[in-house]
């Protein structure tokens, strides 16, 4: 069997259209990270774990993520590929681990889309309530209901998926407009809250040693890593930017911007809200914060920003996931439908539509958890663990790839090898410790967000399903990827020079 993907000549392989600038890359990555959503919802979830030490946990989580970002940037400079971690880990560590990296990114992204679908629906229902619409016929509108929020969010998901089909540039322009609005609102309200909040500012908020327990520290760190998750979306479109180095710049700019916003949001929320208020309002946290600072209609602006952020992150979630599966399909580790490029739009249109359909199915499946807050807790914890695994494997790939630098140039070696290694070990230790704490916290399985076995079952299912999919790709599809670990376009020189 030919080693060429789908038996075609490399010159005829599917290629994505290069049309993005570094600003477009930042828009995609920032929308995927969804700072407003993370602040509006993630801070409340994290505060429920670490108490009043949100700034400390956000700063502490930034350190390993910064090491991961350095690994992504350096790997991207030598091997730009839409599959990024899937290709880099496959070549440097092993094809099985490379496939696992790509797989967990896909399933985590689909789970994230299901979560964001419900968040979007909740924001829309909250806006409807602010406008005085509380019922439709005999149905009372409830922004805390998983069923109602999912139904409304699915409509939005379908719309943004169709927009993503038309091209990343179109999506990036839409996301840029949404980002400008939501960041203006976020900076305005958070800045005002920092200055006028009734609760005293405390330096202890920045003290990680005051976090109540090791379990709380580990869970808080992984929840914070989840908040930062998404900066690497810039690297999934590195075959569509005019210069692949722009993807590295976009990822780094996004990550540093997120740190500033998360610290500002953490301090502002704790200046305005008590710990009980912050931890107890879940998906309605940002709306409650706005009500505490302003009267209507100005108080609704944070809620509008949350809705815009959720819509943008839905679209940004669809885009990188489809690109990752596009890269895997080129190597025959997934079916050919994922690498079909639309002649009209130059995008993996069929794969994009399928990702949207999968997200709808998962969102519908999440209805077994009736309360929105419980669904959010379960998904965020599961995704935090698998994202930590994916990041750690990618960082270890950089360690192996650039290990010679420790001998040739120790300064470069520290940045390229030592920092990614420490980041990877920290994330693996955190994920392992948290998984063990979930296992020992319960003695039976229940479909509840506070049941440790259920919280552990979700990431375990995500990971083990990857081994089954990898076995199918290796022995049934007979993918050449499992002989070399190199992606189809891993050494294509035109990736460094082609421009449309």
C-alpha cells in the first residue's frame, strides 16, 4: 500500500488557503480562549475550589502554560503543521502518543463546544429575562436549565458552524468585531469594580500557600489551565497564515493578554462580590456582577459581552478542531471525509460540519445532568485533565526534539528544553494527583458533578477511546503515520514560503 495519503501524489494533496494575518490569528486564539466566558463562569467555579485566592492560582497556572507556549512556538518554527501536537509528538516521542495528543484535543474540544453551547443558551435566556421575557406560552424560561439552554445554544452552534465553513478569514473578521466589544465592556466594568468595589483589597489573594489543601491547589490549577486553554488555536491555522511565524506571535500575544485580563477580572470580582456570591452564581456570575455595579440598561452590557464571547468561542472551537482532524485525515489516521477541502472556500467544509454535528450530539447527551452548573463543573474538570495531558506530551516532544541545544547552547537549551520539561512534569503530576483524589473521594458511581468516580470516568473515557481509535487507524486503515510519526506535510518546504 502506498505511503501517500489516500494514494495520491503529494503535489495533489489537499491544501488550505493562506490568507490570514497575525491579527487574524490573535482573533482566532483569543476567541477560542474566551476570556469573557472564563471570567464570567470560570472564576466562579475556581473560587468554589480555592476560595479568595483567584489571582494567586491564575498567576501560578500561567507559569507551566508559558512553558508550554514556548514549546509550541519553537516546534512551530521548525515544523508548521495544522496537526501541531499530533504531528510533533508523533515524530519526537511515538506515533501512539502523537495520535493520543490529537485525539484528546478533538474530544476535549467537542466537550468544550457542548459546554459553550449551553453557556450561550444561558446568556441568551438571561438577556431575554432582562428584557422582560420570562415565559413563552406555558413554558417558563430558566437560564439554569440544561435542557433549555442547550436547545437555544444548539441553534447558535448551527449558525456559527455554517459561518466557519465559509473560511477562517470570514470567521476571524466576525470574531475581531465581537472581541473589540467584549474587551471594551470587560475592561470598563472590571476596571470600575477594582476602583469602587466595597470589599477591601488583600495581598493574601496573591498567596498560593494560603489555598486550603493540596487537592484544592491541584484542582484550582487545572481549572485555571482550562481557562488559558485555547491560545494554541493560533497554531492550528498555521497553514493558513501568510507566514507560519505569525502563528507563534499570535499564540504568545493571546496568552499574555489572557493573563492580564484574568488578573484584572479576579481582583475586580473579589472587590465587588463576596466569596459566597462569586462561587454561588455559576453561569449567571457575570450578570450578577453587572447588576451590582450599574443599573439597567448598562448592567446588561456584561451579559451581552458574555453572549458575544460564547458565540465567538463556539466558532473558534469548531475551526481548530476541524483543522486538527484535517491533518489526521491526511495521514489516514482518520477517514478521508475530514480532509476534503471545499473548492469554493478553501476550507475543510465537510469536517467542519461534522464537528458541529458531533458537538450537537454531545450537548444533547449532556442532558442527563439536569442542572447547568453541574454540567459545567463536570465538563471543565474533565477537559482540564485531558488538556494537561495534551500540553505535557507536546512539551516533552519539544524536550526530545531540541535536547542537543543543552550541549550546544545552554541558554537556548534552558528555554527550549528545561522549561518545557518542568512544565510537562508539573501538569502530569497535577493531573495524576487530581485523578487519584477523585478516585478516593467516592466508593460508587453516580451521574453527579460532585461524584469523584463520575468526574474521573469522563477523562478516562476520553483517553481510552483514543487507544481504540489508534488501533483502528494502525491495523485497519494501515496509516503510514504509525511507521514514522511524521505528518503528511511535516517536511513540505512550501509551507514556509507559499503565500496566496
